[in-house]
């Protein structure tokens, strides 16, 4: 009803989970990182819990759009099933032919196992995502545990993500389910948005729906937070009714009064605050509290920062977000010290020099004339290796890399993963409209990343880029010994001597005048120590990831991403 009035082309606060409207708060970024971590594990469980309406299902939908092409997904949205119905539902999701009807559980499992083996042989992975997992029966939970026994000699055939309300935690804590609980390799609880995140969330959804002007003033958005407690579903309900109320009253911007009337029409569902409310205080305590607050205002300078006035405009989507934590073990990167978030919510983007405005990453990605395709990004990456992309033979960038003696590494990870590789990389960014952009990461520090976008360098805070990057990256790597890309116990040759030298540099020891060319148990122990310190699989085998990180400790001609990475704290 109000769409045309506000210049929107669709309802920005619709309840159905549309991945285009996903707002990546800090909690949602970390939750998404946990789910992506589950993709990299060989058969472990990942558990994601959160209160009703915090955005778990939307997060699942968004994950589905970001999965690699070699991943097949079985999504179970209604888990109130018998064991046989549950396994049959998985088969149906994966399009596995099965007898159906009254088929025995054994026949269903056999059909599923055969399909998983065939998929594994084709280099594909299979993921099972179960929503509303708190409703699973104990029998089905036990069957889920048994499904993880479908495996090859090296890895599990099925990766499982359990999504549910907080009751799921208590369910899995039961003694008879301890075997299942012990197999969970990553856990995360999704919480409500903060007050500032709620403001950004509202602006983000309005912008995605086509809004060109701010539809809520700051005081109205703060009131929405107070009423909803930061629960996205409740925010949507209140904001939808508020826009309708503003439309009927011919207002162009929603104010606090409109929000209050909308909440009254919907009904009371205000959530408790972390702080005591005045109604909960006795008059005496309230008076004492007021005195302390006034005294604190005078004594504590940190309280006296000016806050934005209610009639100021709020930037639709803030760039001040913390990047997804590296749940695989790397320490999270702290956001750079900056002015308070609320202060930067007001007005236009700060430029420092009005005659030379600073372009935000959001504005760059929105420029339709900017070239951000894969070819241009790969061209820039090859230039970092002193290679002419156009002159190399190959149908794809990775084929051209092979013809130049380089290998492509394509993974999903975090900023710390890029720092440990210490190689320029192409990353995939996704803007609010869902468009994907490929840009080159040329340099990376603790809190600043240099991107080459459309052939031009730009510097941004790591936290700003983290709002648009969901972990996908591609980098080039040159094997130290082209003829030997993996070293293990019992191997011999110059590559083993190279490995000894690299490990010696890692430990800060001088290089030996003469080194054994045999990969013995002592060298294997040293390699495992290196892998543990770098949070790699301590299998004592030097594969391409281990070798790429070892190269940071020996001089070479590979382009660097981080200065002095060999001595940086990556261990």
C-alpha cells in the first residue's frame, strides 16, 4: 500500500527470508563464518542456535547462495519426522532414487550411501542442514550420529549443520546424546542486534528495497530497538506497521510518535533491557540513581561526547563492522581505533577535504561503469607476479597460471588466512543488491587493506571491506620444487633439504652446512610443530598449504601481501 508513496519497489520489512536483505551484523558475520567453517571440515558437526526471530533461517538461505559449486545440499526445514521419513527426506533433497513407500530403513541408507560414494568419487561434497533441530526426536538424533559413519578411509561423506533454538543446547546435553554432542566441532549462538546495529539494519533494508531517502529518523529507530530488543523479526513487524502509519498520516519520515502508535496497534512485545527501568526502582533508589548519573556525567569525560540529534540523517548502511572471526583458530582482527560509531552515523560520509571527497567502498561498488569482473582482477593478480595475463595460453586464469608454473589456491577463509599465505589474492565482494565483484587485495596490514578496483588502488579499513566479503579468495602459489608438491616421511631429494632449511628459519636457527636429504621422523616432528603453531592439520605431511606458509621464511621472488610476514605473529 505504501510502496509507491515512499519510492520503494518492494516491502523492505517482509517476513519471508530473502537473502538479499541479509544484514551482516557482527554476530551474523561470525555465525556465517562458523557455517563456512563447517564446509571445510571433514565430516564434523556445526551447531548454530539463536532465539526465535534472530535470523537463523535467513542466514541459511544466504549460505546456500554462497556455497561452492562442488557442494550438494540437503536442507531439512521440517524435522518432525520418523527415522525412515527423515532419511527419505534427505534422499529426496539430494535426488537419490529410493524405493519409497514402505521401504526399509536399510534400503534407504544403502541408497544414500551409494549416492554419497559416487559424489565423493566425482570430487563433490555433500552437506546436510537441519533447521528447527530442537524439534528432532532422540531416535532421529541417534540416526544423524549414525549417518556420520558413512565415510571413506580418509574422510566423512556427509557434513552436518544443526540449526535451532537455545533448547537444542539442552537437548544435546542429555547423557544419552553425549556421543552426538562430542562430534560437534563448532558452536555459535546468534544474539539480538545492538541499538546501533538496529539503526543500520533498518537503513539497510530500506535501501535494498529501493529507498533513496531516509525513511526513519534516529529517535524512531532507537525506539524500534527499545520495543523489539534488537530481534530482527520484531523490528520488521514494527517497521512495516510504522511505514503504513506514516503513509496514512502523509508523513515522509517515520518519527517516534508513529512508531509508538504502530507498536500499540500490534500489541505489547517489548523485550527486557539489560538495564533496570525506572518503574522497577523504588523512588528512593531512583533518586539516588539520578544523582549518580548526573555526577558521572560531570566526572567522567568519556560520557560527554556529543550524540547525534534526532532530526539528523543516518547513513543507510554503516561500514563500521567487525570482520568475521576466524573460527578455524586464527585470532580475530580487532577493528581499528576510530571515533564512536554513533558519531559516524550522522550526515554524509566524512571526507576531511570537501574538495576531494573520499569514496566509500559502497559507492565504488555501486558505480555501474566500474569494471569488477574476474578477468580484470586476475590480470592485476598476474601483474603482481610480473606476468602478462593476455600473453599466457589458457582458457581460464588457473590454466594460464599452470602454464606459467603457478598453481591456483581457491578457498574460503578470513583475513588471517590471507596474512599467513602472504600472497596477493583476488577476493569476491557482494554488494547489498546481490551483485558480485572481484577485486585484488594488494596489501594488508592489521587494520587497513589496499584493494585494486577497476585498475585503481584504494585503501579501506579491514572492517569496512569485511561487510562485503564472505571469505572467498583465490591466490597464486609457486611450488618450491615443481616436480614434488607434497613431502612425506621417507621421501628423498632436494625438496627435503629445502624443507629442512625453511623449518630452520622458522625456528630462528642458522642453516646447516650439510643437510640430510631424507625425510626422517625427526624432520616429521619438526614439521608437526610448525603445523600446530600455524593451526594447520598436524599430519606431518608437507602439502601445498604447509609449503606455501613455509615459503614465508625463506627469501624468494614471490610477491608479498604483508611486510615481514616471516616474523609476523602468525605462529
